């Protein structure tokens, strides 16, 4: 290249000199111009040849560069390893032991991280395997084949678990777009039907081939076949046929539908209550009948007019005993019978009439309060019977725990809820019974006090001057 550059400079100098000569001598200038053009052509040819050789040299360098870089990296790694060995060799014995412990600790941490990642990926694989529909098992069988392998090369097993994650992501992508497949599902009656599943995210719908069953899908733990909750048949058939439809989606995975079905079945709570719920309902029924009878008895009672006693006393002053007894009998109140009995002893004197009054009040009190003690007993006994049923249910629940353990909380929660039903019914019966007893007792006590008041008014009237 240096030679080419020098030749080019010389040629250019010749060109400039030739140009000057051309201005001075036309004959000599023509020859110099031809010579200069020839030299320029030689220069261009040499330049192209040099560029071609440069490009080929660069291509050769680029081809050799990866190998040289790899070799350089290997040499660098070996150099670092040799330096590390030299550094370790120069260390004291204690320093080498400290370094070995640090390396062992780091190795243990990495092993723990590897085991944690392996367990997490394994759990993900189990969840994916659980949520696969029967028609999807063959599709993902290849990815899940290494799921239950506990032995072998850890690195290879980790690669298999990562393949499961890839399969799960692919399934998630397909679910986001929505797709259909043929598989079997369980009808509410327990019959297994073959049909078409429509999957869109977490929502799954099913239509049987005979089009007799259609509804949303809920997955139950321990049950490989999905269960169909019937509903929205026309909309689901339209969706599977490729049309547009509006469907309800249970984002809780079927739990909300199951809860709604439990709330809809109101009579099932009596069955879950067990034996002890029936004594509670029995005493509740008897207490209710007693309360109704007592309420009818009290409602029929009418307080006499304010001048009722005065009219009786007036009749007695006029020595019209029959009219006084007729006036007393017209009262729709226990005081009518009490005063009627008292009038039989008017001639015996006010003291005797007062004694008869208190004797009759005892009968009135007993008659009005009949049935109320049973309502009070119901209010006190119903919670105790409910507690007894709860204790019995808890004993059964602990027996289940003894046999099956505490791994699954679902049967335990069901047993506890059933045990608490008796307490619920006991309180439901006791609280109204307590309120009814309080109201009826207060009303009966008011009637008794009113009867005593009217009776004493009669006695005090008899003690007047006109009856001495």
C-alpha cells in the first residue's frame, strides 16, 4: 500500500507538471497527458486489487474470530482457575478450611433452591393435571410423563418440570382464546354423558350429544369427571354452535352456585340437624299452641265499663239482687264470675265478701296463668337441647378426625356446621318463647290486678253507711 500511495503521488505530480508543460509546449504536452492517463488507470487498478485483498482479509479475520474468541475465553478461564489454585496454594490451612466451608454453604444453598424450585414446579404440574378435562389428558400426556418421577438426574427432571410449565402456559393461551373438545361429564343424577365442552378462561360449559343436558361445569375435589350444573341451555348451545350468546360466569369455580343451592334447599337443614332437632321442634309446637290458646283467651277479655261496680251497688241498695247478678254476669271479664260469687254472700257482711273475693282471685290467677309455665320451660329448655345436639355432633366430628385425620377441612367444616344447627334451632325457639311468655305474663298480671281492684271497689262500697 505504501508503494501504491507513493506511485500515486508521483503520478499526480507528473500530471500537474504535464499540465504546466502543456501550457508551454503543445507537442510535448500531448504525450505527457497520455502518459498521465495511463498512470491514473494503473493506479485505479492497483486500488481495486488492494480493496479486494482487504475484503478477503477481513472475511478471513471474521471467520477466524469466533474460534479465536472461544479459545481466548478457554485460556482466560484456565488462567483464572490456575490463579485460584495458586491463591489457594499460597493460603494458610485455616484460610483454605474457611474457603471450603463457604463453598459448601453456597453449594447447600443452591441445592435447597433447586429442591424448592423442583417442588414448586411439581406442585404446579399436579394442579395442572388435576384441572385437565378427561379429553385433554392425551394432549398433555407427553408433557406430564415426568411429573411423578422422583429419581434420576436432577437437571433432567428440572427440564421435564419446565416442560410442564410450558404446557400449562400453552393451555392458558388456548383458554384465553377459547376452544372446544369432546369429553365426558357427570349429570346431577350421576349419569355420565358424552358431549362438547366450551372453554373460555376459567369458565367451562357443556352440552351433551343428545342435547338433553347443558350447563356450567364445576370441579369437585377427588372426582376426575367434571359435574354439570344445569342451566342456560339455549345460550350454551348457541355458543357451541359458533354463535354469540350471553352467559353467566361463576368466578368462584362453582362455589357460589353450590352455596346458592344450599341456601335454596331450606328443608335440608332439618335433615342435617339430626335427632335432637325433633325434641326442640316438638316443644316449640306445643309452646306455640299454648301461646295461641292463651292469646285467644286474653283477647276475648274486655274490661268492664267504669260505672259497672256502681250499677251493681245501686241494684243492691234497691234490694234487687237478681239485677245485680245479671249486671255482673254481663261482664266479659274474670271479675264477672268473681263478683257473681261475692254477691251470694252479701247478706253475710263485707268481711265475708272480701274473703270470698280472695278465694276467687286464686282461681282466676291459676286459670289465667295455665300454659304460661310450659312456655317458660320451652324458653329455658330449647337452648339446652340445642347445646346437647351440638355436643353430640362435635363428638361425631372428632370421631371422623380420629379416622381420617385433619388433612381435608371440608368434612370437618360440614360436621361442625351440622352440629351447630341444633343450637341455632334452640335459640330460634327460645327467643320468641321468652318474649311471648313475658308479654302474656304481663297481660295476665294486669287482668288479675284489674279483677282485684274491681272486687275491692265492690267490698268498699258494701262497707258504706247504707249497708251497715
